[in-house]
């Protein structure tokens, strides 16, 4: 079944403080646009437009501090994971249709 023929989708809902993830059903009636945000979303199939945010793991860490993401701020293990993931995700930049620079400038890729 093509994606747009589906009546609903299930998405994860993460509660960092409770350390839980649960599925939440989203009704697609009347929905014309869906934005999928996440670490590896550039690898999703059936996507019309891919956007790559050009920030490094230290920028991500600062953003997590501002959002008070539970106990992961200041956790050396989490910082190591962010560093490793950044190296992996940096290789996805070439898949993007749109780049957003660290200064929030939007670049359309030809």
C-alpha cells in the first residue's frame, strides 16, 4: 500500500525522564505533509525532500543541554555516542536536497 493511502501511522513517543518509549497512533485524515525528524531519517525511502542540518556533535550537545534532556547531559558515554554518530551522519550530507548551515542559512542543492 503506498504511503499516502494509509489512514494512520505509528510513531514513537520518548519520555527521557521516565526512560520509556511508547507507540502513538497518528490519524492521517486531511494530512498533506509529514515531517520525519531524527538521526537516520536521511536513509528513509519514499521521501520527497531531504534536509541536512550542518551542525557537529558539540552543537548537538549544547542543544541537549538547553532542552534539559534528562541524565544524558554530561554523560561521557552519551558524548562518545554523539561523536561516533556525527561521523556516520556527516556521510549522509550528499543525500540532502536542502542544507541548513550552522548559521541557519538555507542552501538548495542542485
